[in-house]
């Protein structure tokens, strides 16, 4: 799994868990629908880190909280416990 796919999977999981729509996330972040759609559907080969940080902040998470998830275990070789 690529980092883009992992980020997409993580954001979608959080949205599902919080029963939050993609539209609501777009409103909280100010990220246009086209950009958000591409990011969440892994249409980009890479992600703009600034965009990812804006999403993380809008979700009320810290950067470590966002990335300390099993979805990133294949990408980052560290113990998540």
C-alpha cells in the first residue's frame, strides 16, 4: 500500500467512525471538493504534506495520533504500541 492509499484509508476510517461526511471535512478544511476527492480516492501518486496536516488539524488530531495506526505499519517500520 502506498502512503497516499494509507492516508486515504485512515481519513475515511476516521470519518466513518465519527459519522462525518466528506463535505463537512471539506468545509472544516477549506479544501476544494476536487482536491479532497482526489486525495480520498488515491488519485495522486503523492500527497501534499501541508494538505494532510490541514486535514489532521481539522479532525482534531495530532500528527502522531493520526500516523499511529496499523494502516501505516507497512510504510513506517516502528512499533505502534
